[in-house]
C-alpha cells in the first residue's frame, strides 16, 4: 500500500514537472522560430534592397557604383569574371545609350551567409544605324530568367555569381517592329549534339519578300558574331537550319537575321523592290558538357 502511495506521489510530482518542462520547451522553440523568422525576413529585406539599388544604378548606367555591389571573386556561368563581365556591360551601354531595365524577383532562398535569388529581367532601348541613305532607329527588346548568387561579406550582401537560365533578345528596324517573328530553339543541348533552329514570320502579304539566315554565336569575349549568307524564305515564311552545338562546353546563341523587302508597281510598268525592315533575333542555348566519369555496368 505504501508502495502504491509512493508511486502515486512520484507520479503526481513528475507529471506536472514534465508538463511544465514540455511547455517551457515549446515556448522556447516557438521563441527561437520567431527570432529566426525575424532574422530571415531582415536578410530578405536587405537582399531585395540590394537588387533595387542594382536596378537603379543599371538604369543610370552607373558602372562604378554597380561594380561595388559585386564581390571581387564574381564569376558567372559563362565563365566571365568581374573584369570581363563589366567590360561587356560597358560595350553594351556604349552601343545603346538609353537601355533601361526592370527586375522582378521570382523567389529567394538564404542558406547561412549565402543566398540565391531567381529573377526575371527585361531590357529595352534603341540603336541607330545608317541604312542605305536613311538613318534608322532599331528597337532592342530583351528578356531573361536567371539566378543571382549572393554572399554575405563583412556583414554586407554582395553578388558573387550568376546563372543565366533563359535569354532572348531582338533588334528590330522598320516594319519588323510590327511583325510577329519567332525564333524557336531548345533551351539546352548536350555538347556536340545537333539541334534545329526555326524562325517564323507571321505575314500573308504576297508582296513581302524576306531574306534570312540562321547561325550560332558562341559566348566569348570579345564577341565574334557570325555573318552567314542570306537566302530567300519560302512562301511558308518558315526558315530552318540544323546546327551542331559546340564541343568547347560553353553556352551559345542561335542567331537569325532577316531582311524584309516589299515590291510595288513603278511608273514605268515594272516592279520596284525596296527594303522595309531588318530584324535580328537571338536565343540562348545552354550547352551541357560531357561527363566522362559516368559509367554504366553491363548486367
């Protein structure tokens, strides 16, 4: 009987203590989670501020201030380090004085002193060229999706790298600005693999004649833009070419150039052909290098 009473006494003592201990643990865990969430939200706010400032400096073409947002060991998935990357940006801004940017954050993730931010970026601008006897303005349109890799250095978030997932751009002159022109390519291919690049122009105008070309442009610096011969597009206004991806394990762009002309009756009873537009379209293909260390065993 005493043993039973002693057991009941012990149980009566242990249960409240256990309950109190459990409740204290729950309160402690909850407080920790709340504290961690506050820290996380604070870091996210700083990261968003970094990209907002980045966008402001980019629209001002402020090369020096935007450089300060990047770490010295920056490198992107094209293999460009900080020096080469900003040389390429300067070249772009020299060609297009009014290039403007917009950035939309799609997602963000923090892992200690490192973070990754997936963004969608758009850019528009104008360039001027002398076409025959007339100066023409070309419209630049660009859209890309990529990941900014960030590192916290001395308490400050900096951009340490970038992975470009998708990228497409167009340069349009004259009537090509009002045409629906599409360049279709795969987003990634294996090194040395063949793929089909297709350009389509949505027009049923029988008086419109289009010369076009399709080629590839490897991501190098300085750039080595190809200049292949053009050929007449068929009546379907669809041009295709099979391209073999490079074996140097670097990304490349499919590039299509179009010269758009129109014919009309002249006063002398014949036809006069005149150019009404030019277009250049580019789309990124991520080339996946061959992994020589993958082995399969035969059964």
